[in-house]
C-alpha cells in the first residue's frame, strides 16, 4: 500500500465522534428492493417453516403480548425453528451489543426489526486448528498484499455489504447496522483487517467484535483473488499471539470448513464464552506486528518461523 493511501485511511481510526458522520438512511428504491428480496429470501424453503414463529415474535413484542427483555434474552430459550431466534434486539447500543456477544447472541436481520440469534450450533475455530493452504502460504510469503488492522473500518463494513457476484443484492449491512458497529469500533471493541494491493486499493478484508479472548467474525469480502484469505490468516495469527482462543464464524460455510472451523453445540460454545470473555483481551486500536511472518506460522504450535 502506498504511503498516500496509508495517510488517507489512517485518519479515520478512533477519531472523536464529531468526526464520524452518521450513515445516511436508505433511499426509498433501495429500501423497497431490500424488502422485496428479504421477503423472497424468507419464503424459500426450509426458511419458510420459521416464518410463523418470527411473525409471532415480532407482533407479540410490539403489541406487548411478549415481555420485553430489559437486558439480553437467554440464548438457551431460542427457538428451534427458525433455529436460534432468541428475541428482538431493540437496543443496538455498545453496552447492549457487547452483553449480547458475551452471552452467545448476535444481531441479524435482512428486513424488519433487528433480532437476536443464538443458533443451536456455532461454526467455531480454535486458533490452533486454523488450516493454511499451500497457495495461501505462498501469497503471504510473497507479500502479494499489504495487510493492516483498523485502518479503514467503515470501508470494510461497506465492502462486506456489497452484493456478491451472481447473488441478489440483499444485505444485512443496513445503515443502522453500520452506525452500531462504527460505535463499537470507536469504543475499541470492533476491528477490521484490510488487504491492500500494490496500488493502494482495498482488495478485501473482514470485520468483527472482540470480547476478552474471543473474536466474533461478522463478515468478509474480497475484490481480488485470495485477498480476504490473506487478511483472515493474518488476523488469526495475530490473535493467537495475543492470547485469543476462539474465532466464531456463526454459520456453516464451505469456506470456513476449509479454514479449520468446526460446528460446536450452543451449550459448549456458551460455556467457553463464560470462561474466556471475562478475561483480559486486546481492546483499543489494533496494529500489525511487523516482526511476524504470517507465511511461516504454524497454528498447531503457535510458532512463526522465518521464510
């Protein structure tokens, strides 16, 4: 990444709230498109079977038939269909979101109010199980991308909301979500990892939330080949060095499986959160450790060897 780009993006890191603009609301055509696509997504089997319970929860919440949780809901009382629906997330403030993450919950919604989720199984990575493909290790050692932390958080979040090739333009990264995670970022809880090409363009990245020794990956995106993989490997290598023990990926995907993530029952996952979230973590701005050669990282031993 060029020095000019470094200077440009670095000015957005942990500035005061007066320097952060509120995300503009969706314009009507975008809002209508999201609702149409969101309804279509919800009505596709097997998700259709969870629609009645979702509608009941939303309706009962706003009519007062269901008691509003003063804190965050109990994840063990989440619905089985749809799997993990635990309640309405009526407060997207920093304290509320962090309480939810520590309890094993996360907010997610394409349409309608934000909702708390705690699926019956979670896709979880023990950092020592991270799988490094040969091609990925080669790209890391060739320094094909320059990787940074917390240099372009908002740009990464917006990148994660971009439509994927060949998929509908439907995203959960809405203006209220962006504002909520920007607040978490300013509070030192949410972090981004960026991969920059030789011209200083953002080629890919990821963002998530840290609580104690656990990281909750929210989303990744890539604009150039293997950019998000390089960023993700760098993230996990640094977190292992910093004493993190888990990286939560939420739902099962082929990409996460290839990286070493495995499904874990909710009760086991929440027990680990109760143990590791209260411990000291790495709050505040994150920075790359220039002494680490991620291409020489052995996750099983935690040792990083020279190229």
